[in-house]
C-alpha cells in the first residue's frame, strides 16, 4: 500500500487514511436511505431493493476505481438534487416518462461527459477559471456543506409567515430563518452536543476527531432516545437481490420521447457541481499545487464521467463526486486509500444495512458543520481590496448556500467575472485575461437560464 498509494510522499499513513475513509463514509452514508425517498416506490417508482443495491454498489465500485486509478481521496455516490430532479421528471410527466427512460437520459448525459473529458474540455476549466474563483468555489462549498449540516441537525429552521404574499417572498417577509429549538427537541440538542464534542477534539488535536465525534454522538444519543436500536432486533443481515433495476435503462425510450432538455439539464448541473466539488475538495487536500495535481484532477473527471453512465446501468440517478469527501480530507485523507476504504464500506453496507440505520443525522450533521469551518480558511487568499476580484468571488461564495446549489454560485461567478473583466481591461489593466473557454461558459450559462429558467 505504501508503494501503490505513495503514502509517505503525501505525508500520511495507513491508519490515517483508513480513519479518513471511515469518516467520509459516515458523513455520506445517509444517501443509502435518502436516495430511496426520491427514486423508490414513493418517488420515481424504482423498487426499493433496486435503489438500495444500485446506491451501495454504484457508490462503492466507482469510489474504489477513483482511489485505485486516480489515487485521490474523493468518494462518489448518487448526487442530491439530481435525484430530486430525476423524480420530478418522472412524476411531472403523468406517466409519459418512465423511470427506465429517465435512466436512459442519465446514461446519455454520462456519455457526453466522457466525450468532454477525453477531449480535455473539462480539464481546460482548470486553466480557464481564475484562481480567485477557484478559491471562492472552495469557500462556497464550505458554506454549502455548513447549511446542509445545520438543516440536518435542525439547528437552523426555515419557517413561513402565514398571511404573507409568497409571490414576493423577500419583500413580503414570507420566509424566516430561525434558531432550532435545542431546549425541547432532543435531536437538535444531540446535534449541538456533537458539534461541541468534535470542536473540543479538534482543539485538542485528536486524530480522527470527526469519526470519534460521530461515533460518540451516536452513543450519547442512545440514552437520550435519539439513536434508535430497535431496527437491529431480528434484522436480516443478508443483502437482497430481488427487484433489481440493473440493466433496465431505456436509451431508445429517452431518445424517442425527446428528452433533450432533460439530458442537457443533467449535463449542465453535473458539469459545474462536479467541477466545484473536485476543485474544492482537491484544493483542501493540497493536491492542486503542481501539474501532477492537475493530471490527477483530469483522471478524476474521467472516472466521475464514467460513473454517471455506470450508475444508470445499475439503476440509480447521476453518480457524482460528493462534497462530503471534504470530511475525510479534514480527517487527514490525502491518497486513494481513503477512497478505497470508503468504497469498500459502501459495498459492505449491503450486509450492514440495519447497522447503518442506527447512526442518526444528528450525529453526522455536526461533522459537516466542522468541515465548513475548515474550508473557510481559504478566504484570506482572496484580494478583497480589489473590487474586480471581490465581487465575482462574493457572488460565487454567497449564492451556493443561499440558493442551495453549487452550480448557481459558479455560474454567477463566471458571469460577473467576464462582464467586469471587459470593463476592467478598459482601464488599462494588463493583468486581466479572459480565457476563450470563459466566453463559451458565459454564453452557455446565459442561454441555460434564458431558455430553461431557474429550475
């Protein structure tokens, strides 16, 4: 393992990498069960056993390939948001679009990604996007992760004021953000305890603080009645291979129905979400310092692209790089051994499904909030005194958590950078360059929002 993963070269060891892999798995294992809400019988209509199998095996195998082929600590699984869109496509069609055809659309979007990656169009983004925007992407993802953690922990609540004009939510004051009730709500209190437990362990510089915090919070939740152990009684520990959706995608159906718009949206969102996740996580791990790091990121994009189509064959929506990989990086993960560990655990989860159900979201949510703190450390690298730099960076950072979409932040950053760069160049600034790909992205983004709206 030392020779294959080059552990010493990356300043790590087997123990640290395995702990990091465990940490990543613990923070993203929720997808094993959440994915069924969107794709299962009550969502898009795929059999529950098929969704669980595709999620576990898809995430496990593609993540293992990422670790072995790229040697980078990034894990992949069916992406949140894209699974919700998948469900919307099926349900809003009133039966015209089957889940098999929707899987066909996902598969085709994956083929497009492979072509874009092999032709190195995606890799060109690394040189096309300015460094300040790359840094802003990392910070924005940190805030995005924090919001996810706060919501899962119920530490932040969203309420709607009755009697207000929701057609003008801001002016009408329809929506309020409020502090969760940790005095009366046991799960919220447990999340708060877990947050400070991990924070204290971080201050004491305890190795594996995130994983220890998750496990410790889960145990504390037992006497509080938040951690539910009832599912372990009489549970079946053998995986079910009934009602699988493997190979049931309908490519001809997707083409015949004319799902061009659906394929485009899958492609667009995945393009920017993956770019942001890979750059943000790899940047946090210090893997983008040289040309070797850029080569690794190119390989990672290829695995990610292939994973999209592979997931569709297995029976799940778009498999993509997960922002929760940053939790493993924060725990010390620096090589593919972290990803391999996470991938193996996903495969094994077929046999440990009842145990995975035990860990409450109140135990994993604090880890996401701590990761947000760590990713904010990059903010000092942005030149806030230069408004040309500050404005696009600010929009990139702030729109990710406020709109609930990584792609929205990146799109705003690119649009504002190109517009301001045109005028800044008029002032005689020779340090400003607009890469040709930035113009292409500018046009694509404008057309996307102009014709497809904000959905």
